[in-house]
């Protein structure tokens, strides 16, 4: 009886060992390709919020680490041209209808929005997901805006007395998005010197 | 029990013992991935690959896997295959991975591969097991695509939206808009719609079978 139990243990152990090795090998073989793909993805998503015309460096690797106002680690991607910072991009967060929404926000050296894109969200398909550029061009209207334009009181959805349209059947998603972008601009304004400093 | 012929295996997998529509297995990915036909199709194909590979491996080692440890070994094999597919897709089919990536790990939670290992691959030779894995997987794909198509038409008014992202630009032609977007019934994209549509399709399949005069023998005759 004891002998048989041992055999089962050995069989299970051998399978674990075999598949463990196979997995390690697969990981080893695919590792470089996966890292390269992740870099391309990041470049693509950054490319949508930092126009290639304004930089001659690679913002994906030209980063500085900061802490945002909530104390979270924040990676800031910087666009440089001729040794001067022409724009920065970083993640901002907003509260949606169904949880946290994550955006990538690009801001130029004058504090204007270069572009903003949704990185992840859990909003209702067909209602709140119009913040995706794939589903509508609502999110494009922010390009060129800054803290003074429109004035602070108008940085809200129309229902709250601001200037941005809400969607039919969804107010909370655009409200959270507007607030997220505004918080990003506030962060930029508060840390402008540090963000633009070239070491 | 004699090994069934290949024709039988193919018919069982695609229709008569379909994993979703007859055995009602794999409900987790079925509900999660059928808001559009394209997602259902992609999820189905990824599952088919995992099932074919798992069936093949278990059938190969079937004489060494003792009864007592068979379940952990099956789970190990399915999970390892899911990881192989996940890594390989991320590295070499990255566009597809961006669409399906989040859902690949869901295959582990699918009981259908496990059920086929237990009831088929652990007792049958390698080649029939491989064929069973492929066709059970394709039957799963068929069911998910069908459910996805119905939910997508009713919920979003489109059919095969984003198929070109999944299958390449040549498939742009199959993307269509069946009715205006604002006519879509939101419920069908949300989970309740998944249950309703799946239920209706199961009923529809049984009615077809009854009409074809084989309604009685199909009720779980080959299932676990």
C-alpha cells in the first residue's frame, strides 16, 4: 500500500518536473519577442498622445519617476527635441460607472493637452465605452485645451454646468473622464518645473 | 468500449454531443466571450488548440497516468498548454493576442477540455484522441460563434465587427452592420443576454434534432 502511494507521488512529480521544464523553455524562447512587442505597444499608445513631430528622442525609454498627488508611483514619458522638453505623457485615473478608468494623457510644454486615450476601463459596452477612440471621437475634443481654456468652472460635463457633452444614458463616465484629465493638468501645473527640467 | 470511428467522433464533436449545446460545459468562457461573433470565434479557436494538444498529450501518456493522480495531471497538462498558447501568441501573433489575450487564461476554467481528457483521451489511442480534441474544439467554436452572432446582432446591430483585427485585413468584407447602432438592445451584450441566447439556441438545436427524428437518443448518451 505504502509502495503504491509512493509510485503515485513519483508519477505526479515527474509530470510536474517535465511540464515545468517545458514551460521554462517556452518562456526562455519567447521572452525577447514578448519584451519587444510590449515596447512596440507602448510606443504606439504614446504615439497617439505625443505627436512624433515634436520629439527626436524615444519617449518610451526617456522617463522620469515621480509620485502623483495620491502618492502612487508615476512614470512620466518625456518628449525632447534639441535637448528641450517639448511634451510629457503620463497615466491619469478617473472613477467611472463600473470602477477605475485609466488614461494616457499627453501635455505639451505650454500646458495644453496634446491628446488623451483610454488605456483600460470597465464601462458598460454601448453606453460608457464611447470614451474609446475606436467607438467615437468624443475623447479627441480635449486636444489643445488647457487649464485656462476653458476656464476652470467649465471643466465639467454640461449637466454640471461645464462645457463637455455627456453621452445619452451615461453621465458618470464622461464626468469621471473630464475630472481625470483636469487632475492631470493640475498635476502638470503643480510640477511643471520638475517635469521640464533636463538633467 | 471500442474506439468510435472518425466519422462518429467528428459528428459528436460538432453537433450530436456538442460541448456547449448538449453537454452544457464551458459556460464561463461562453458567457464571457460571446458579446460579439468575432470574440466567440477567436476564443473557440484558442480553446480548440488547447484541447487538441491536451488530448494528444494525455492519450500519449495514458498508460503512465495512474487513476489516483489523474485529475491533478490533467489540470497540469491543460494549464501548461494554456500557458504555451498564451506565451506563443503574445510573442508571435501579437495583434490577435491584444484581442484575445485577456481571455486565454479563462480556458483553464473551462471544464470541456478536462471532460474530454477524462472521458475520451485517457482511454483511447493517440490519433482518435487528437481528432476528438480538434472537433470538440471546433464544435465549441461553432457554438460560441453562433451565440456571439445572435447577441451581436440584437445588442450592437453589427455582425463580425473587428473580424479584420482578429483574422487580418482580408476579412474586412465580413464585417457588417445589420441595423442602426441605437436600435441595439443593451441587455443582449450584458450577461443576462448571454444566458437567454444560449438557452434559446439549446432549445433550437433540440427542436431541429427532434424534427430530424433523433431526439431521444441524443440526451446525454455519450456525455460524462
